[in-house]
C-alpha cells in the first residue's frame, strides 16, 4: 500500500514538474507582460550581488510597493515549486544541499540564457532570490513529509 502511494506521488510530481517547467520557460523567456521581448539597443544586466535587492528596498516608495513585492517575493515564490517537487520525483531521496545546488544551477542557466538571448535581464540577485525560493520549497516539502509520516503513524478509528 505504501509503495503504491509513493509511486502515485512520484507520477503526480512528475506531471506537475513538467507543467511547472513549461510555465517557467514561458515566464522567463516569452511573457511580454513581464518585459520578456527581444531587446533592441542597450541591454541591462546586474552582476553585483544585492545591488538590485538593495535598490528595491531603499527606493520602495518611489518604485511602489506592488512592484517591489512582485520582483523580490515573486523571484522567491516562482522557485518554491521547484524545491518542493524535485525531491519527490525519484525513488532515491535527495537532500537540502542537492536541491539548493539544482535551484542555483537552473537559475544560472536561465540568467545566462537571458543574457545571451537579450531577453528579460540577467541579474545575479534573481539567482540569489530564486535559490532561496528553491530552498524554502524544499523546507515545505520536508515539513509536508514529516507531517504525513506522523499522520500515518496514528491509528484510524
């Protein structure tokens, strides 16, 4: 019974992971409402850690709360599903550091691709925030699995 549940969980996780990657690719490279069009002329990028994060926090009144929240929290939230789904994909469980590394690697790939393709903007702060989101997603996954294991230990009446 438990093995069947684990297999079903992996299957559902793989389906959600595939859908998540499709949405992520669209948002990172094609969503014009997010400024993801091919740029003509000057291309801006940030390779200084915490520069844009600091700018958003210092100038939050001028930039606007909604835009600050959208950028900072959005970059964290968009990678939370990655951190939560990756450990559920395979039979062999992977730990926090592997999920953090995979989150960083995927974000690095996205940011370098944006730089080369001149789509969106390459920002090292996005890498920091996305990796943080992957780590938080992993934490939520672990919390869920711990709660689920405790629930299975209880007798059903």
